[in-house]
């Protein structure tokens, strides 16, 4: 099983403001690729609507009833496709967000576990100090220092993961706003 801590070590620390969405680690996710496909379909649907509206206008001016009716049907189909693609876009974004929040929660659980392990180790150090056991005290003191480092690393990874996800969704919202 891969833990969130090992996954989080692969994340770059956030903070690069000039980053493009294509360079982001989440850009290779299936949900993002589905979103790109939906955004492309939305643009194509809008182009189809504009095209069929101009065709309808030409056909009405020419007095062609059947062709005008067919253009109206195509406009309705294109608008239905547009609504469908917008729904798919919202669903894919929600799925991606849900996946990322699961990863964040897993990272937070690991951070809490590191804190818990540190509390237990500190308790052992205090117990060894009261007993006067120098060998165990030295061993447990080294363990406490190791757990402090682990706790700090878990904190950094948690913050980096949250910033990374936040940064991606800001970029994604900008990209979606351009299309929708």
C-alpha cells in the first residue's frame, strides 16, 4: 500500500506563480483529460450553434421552410449537447476535487499519527528519566528527535499538498472560465 506520505514526497512544493496548468502534476489525471475533452466539446457546440443560427437566418431570408426547420432542429441538438458537456465538465471537476480531498485527508491522518507517535515517545523518555535508565533514555531521546523530524516533514508535505491542489484548482477555474 502506498501511503500519502510517500505520494506527497513526489509533489513539488507550491509557490511558483508562473506555472501553467499543463505543467502541473494533476494535468495527467483522467478526470482532467475528460475535462479538456468536455471544454473542447463546449467550444465546438458553441460554434455549431453560431453556424446553424446563420444558416437559419439565410434559409429564412431565402424563404426555404424545410431547411429553416432543419436548422432549428440542429440548433436544438447543439444546445442540448452544450448543456450535456457543461454537466460533464462540472461532474469531472467534482470527481477530481473529491480525489484530491481524499489524498489531503490521508495526509492529515499521517500527520496526526506522527504527532501521536511523538507523544508516546516523549512519554517513554519521561518514564526512562524517572527510572534513571540511561541506555533506554539515550535510545528514546534519539527516537524523539527522529519523530520530531518525521512530524515536521509530514507538516511540510501536508501544507505543500494543500497548496498544490489549491493552485491547480485556481488554474483550472481560470481555464474553465475562458471556455464557459
